[in-house]
């Protein structure tokens, strides 16, 4: 009898049309929102940080590869006339190289067989619409006007920026009164990856100083950057007197 009574009450409850009230639904949804919102924000933040970290790691890896390529060129160079400002708002490093017809000192890894050029250029070109971000190109030749990312130039690395506090201006900058700033010191020029003249100590090989500063967002996060510095010797050049 007791079991029959319990089953009867259960059937009656299941047959009722009554459900949750509107207030109960609102309370449940509010609780779910309070629990789900932090979880969604946590997942979104994690995904955004993962994408940002991936972009940074790719930029850093490309910079290391570019520096390795530049190191080979500098090692094989017979001379370097220094750094000059190019017509695009950046700077160009010209390295003198021996080609196949020059005889000794030819580096096949730098100049391909049959090439008649006598130099390799590395140049920085400002990114379109930016004054703080530069793109790095490599060009087989000595004409600074052709190292611009066009035919014959090969892209090397992106997201290069001025090192904070070291290169505050470039040669075309002006002060608040419109007067030109000091342009006699190339270390003050934005976009110059070779901020010091080639060193030449007596009895040693000439060396070239290099400073790669990789920054994804140099305007909003100038301190979040990856800097590569090196001093590379011209192994194919004569020793300094």
C-alpha cells in the first residue's frame, strides 16, 4: 500500500503542467552568467596572448635568420664604405664583395656564380604609414636606389624599430619650432641598424657593429622588444694598419 501510494503521488507530479516561474529562470540565468563570464574571458585572453606570442616568436626568429645572413655577407666582404641614408627614409649598408671573376676571395654563398656585381647592400625601408617600423631588404649590387624591395631585392625581416632612447630622431626631423635637428651623428637617426662607424684597430680586421631591435608594437609597448647586437669582422679584408 505504501509503495502504491508513493507511485500514485509521483504520477500526479509528473502529470502536472506547472514549471519554473519567470523569477526562477532569471535567477538561474544570472547565476550561469556570473559563472560563465569569467570562464569565457579567461579563454579569450589566453587565445589572444597565444596569438600575440606566436607573432613575436616569428618576428624574433626572422630577425635571427636575417642576422645570420648578414653575418655571412660581412665575413666575406673586402671592404665597407660605411652607412648612407637612402632616398626612402631609411639607411643602406654597402659591402664590397669579390665576384667569381675577381679571383681569390670570392664567396659563392654571397654572390652566385656568373654574377658580375661587386657588392651587397642591406637597407631599411620605413613601413607604409609608419615612422617607427622598418622593413629590412638585401640587394645584390651597389646602387642604393635599387635596394627598395623591388626587383632584385629580397625581403629579410619585418618589425624593426628604433631602440628606445638611442635613436630618437632621423635626419629629416624638426623640433617644435620647425628647426632641423642635429644630423651630424648617425647614431641619432631612426632606422640605422649600424649606428657606429666600422671600427679598425691597428693589426686587427675591420668590424661592423649591428643592432637589430624587433618590436611588434613600438608605439604602445616600446619596452616589449627583442634586441640582437653583434660586432662582425670582415674576414676577407686586409688587416688595419
